[in-house]
């Protein structure tokens, strides 16, 4: 894969689509991006709408790299990093408490949604997702060399 295919726009689009529950693929030579629903996370979706993309992948999968989405462990680490840098001590304490609960993702979401830091969280999460995608693309590039 050509290093010139890793553009900021590609990284942003891939991160956004992965966050929406789609699987992301990049063509090894052209850089064409393909997105298809992740059947494991989007069960109630009409998959026929992605017929052309699915057919392309079915016939030419070896020409594409799949960009994996981050694991729940990696997502948890991002939440922890965000909590580490929050300037409001009370909110920081509540975020760490949420991360130590039985369902940390849900608990973190409740705390952050009820705070003045909600947009900062979304911005931090988005930036972290883009950094993750950039690392994944660089890893795939290195594997091709």
C-alpha cells in the first residue's frame, strides 16, 4: 500500500464509519475505501443497500486491507486517559468511579452526558479514534513493505 493513500480525510472518514458500526476496507493500490455493515453489531440493518460493496469484497477481498476497529479494552483506555486529563476534580472522581463499576461504558456515558464536558469527551474520543486508525494504516503499510 502506498503511503500517499493515508490522508487525513481518509483517516477521518474511516474513524467515523468504524464508530458507526461499519467495517472499513482500503484498496491496497488505489486507496479506494469501502464500508459495509458489521453484521455482529448492526443486526437490524438492511444489508442489501451495500450489495455493490459486498460483491466487490466477495470477488476481490485479497486486494483490500481491513482496518480493524479498536477493541473494548482500547476504548476503555481512551476513557481512562480522558478522565486523567479532566480539570474538574469532582467530575474526574465520578468518571473514575464509573470506570470501576460493573458496566463501565454505560456508567461513564451517564456521567459524561450529565456534565459540561460532554463535547470535550466527543472531541477527545474522535481524535483518539483517528490516531488509532492512523496507527492501523501505518501497521498495514509496514506489513506490505
